[in-house]
C-alpha cells in the first residue's frame, strides 16, 4: 500500500482515528489521544479488517493508527486498507511481529511507522508526534510552493529521433532540480519505452484506465503509477497489439485532469498519431518540445508539426530541439541555416551526440541526463529543461535559466568545425 500526503486532495477530515484489537492497547491510545486533544469518537475496537470496513463508508482521518494483530498475512492483507484509504492519510501501524525486515517492508509499502506490541504511552506519543510533524511538513511544502501546474508535451517528428529520451530526462530534471512532484505519461500505448528507459515494469495502470475511464480518480493513480524516485512517477503501458486505440480520448482527458490535481508537473510523451487523432490532448499543455534532426524528411515534418501546433494549439509555446547533432554534420544532413530557413524560425536548442553516454544510460536503466552529468550533452538537457520552465511563464524561471549561457556556449562548440591536425 502506498499512502502519501496530497494536500490538493485532502479536504476537511478527522485528525485521528484508531482501530485496536485488545482493550489494553485501546486504553493507551485513549490516554494519548486525550493528551493531544483528539476526540474519542473515532477510537474503535477491532483491527485491520475493521479499519478497512469502517473507512469504506466514512472519510479517512489525517492520521490513522491500526492494529495488524488480526491479519494472517499483514503485508498482503493491508492491500484491503489501500483500497479504501484516501490519499493524504498518514498511517501508523502496530502488531505482534518484532522484526526489522517486517518493519522495512511495511515502511516500503507506504506505512509511516510501526510499533511492536506491547507498546507504552511514550512509544505511541513519539510515533504520533512524528506523524503530526510529517503532516505539517507536507502542508507547509504545498503552501510554500503554491505554483501552477506545469504541463509539457514531448513530440518527435520522426520515429527514432529520441523524443522518449528527452521526455524522461526533462521529467527527471523537473523533479530533481526544481523540486516538483512530476508525472511522466507515455501515450504510446503499444510500443512506448518510457518505463523501459527507466528500468521499470509498466504495469497495467494505463491499460486499465483506457478500458475503464470511470475508475480514474486520485486513489486509482496512487495504485496505478510506478514510482521511479521520490519526485517522479510513471504511467506507461505495453498493451497487446490486438488491442486497438480507443475511439475517443475520454480516458486520456480524465488522466490529465487527475494528474493536474495530484502532481506539480506532467510530462506527456505524445506520439504523432495520438496528436493527430486527439488534438484536444494539447488543450491544457503549456509547452510543446518538438524533437527533430537535420534530415530532409525531418525538416518536412518539423514544418508540418509547427503549422499544426499553430492551428490547433495556438496558446502552446513550441520549442524546437535538434537531437544527436555532431560537429561538422553527417552525410545527408541539411545545414543549420538551411534548416532554420525552411522552418522559418531559429532552433531553440541542439543536443550533441554522445554515443558512449547513451549506451551507458541504457545499460544502467537511468535517464540520460542523470548519466550525462558534467558533459556537454547533460548541460544541453539541463538548458532545455530551463527553457521549458521559462517558456511556461513562471516566476523564478530566471534562476533556472542561468545555465543557459553555458549551454549556448557548449551548443556553439558543437557547430564549429574541428581544427585540422
């Protein structure tokens, strides 16, 4: 079970509730609750099963204390609680098992803390005080950030230009460098590699959402998304090739809305066919990054995609990123000046080719930008992310864009011909 505090979804709720299997523990809970000024109406007899039944019909409290003594298999049975516990509740558990491995497994599943029985009032008081501190810290962080949701679409003009590589790197950076809780939504339902790039199993979350749009809510996202790290979660799929795309975009619209409510930023890896079939997917997008290369077909498709964006999503800020460009160019490439003349606008950023780092990132299952730290390629990806934030019109983007000067110098170096030996 994963229970994380999300103030955007947390309304007015009881401060504390407890479900205890024995009268001695219940009396200790009543004593500590009195000290903390909490009412006794939500102190119940019964353990994990009673908690799951009770929370199925009543709102979840801010802090829940639950006894696992009646669970035959606590790590498995706790899933029943996850089904009914609303996002935003901090859960503290107790039980007869006193084992470090068991404790770590519970904490890894989303439980905030665990007290082996028997416990005394001091043990419980300390655990609940820490839970209160965590609750206050989460609320304080939300108040401090108080910034609008940032939505970014990454679109490759051709297959193989590296749009997913760019998408995973930007999503990772938005979480790590700007402290945003970020969702990566890979809408290539059949052949997407967003999860694969990060060495994750995609799960069935996105497939289930497509099949049952009515199920999509905050709790569904809690269970469906795969966590890459503390700030980045991924929703991807490997749908059977026999399963066609849905005729309408109801599920995708609902997903985007729930992601806006649950995360600070959303990065959508948007395939060309999805963009054409469902243009309204870009309705709430702030910035679209068009990933291209300096080839004849890519030039043609860049022109078409920019024209499409202008006609169908005029409020979206479009950035053009040329990926895998090397000094001196490659056979069959179009020169930068000719490319910019053809698309009638300048290139926003060039990502230099670094085959060694790309292979290393693939082997490690990490975002390219994480592996490429300190390199020209890593700096270019940082600079692209800074421009995305800046283009969204947010205050404070200037600080993030300070890296752009060095990025432009590195970009310029990639365009200069090598000196003859």
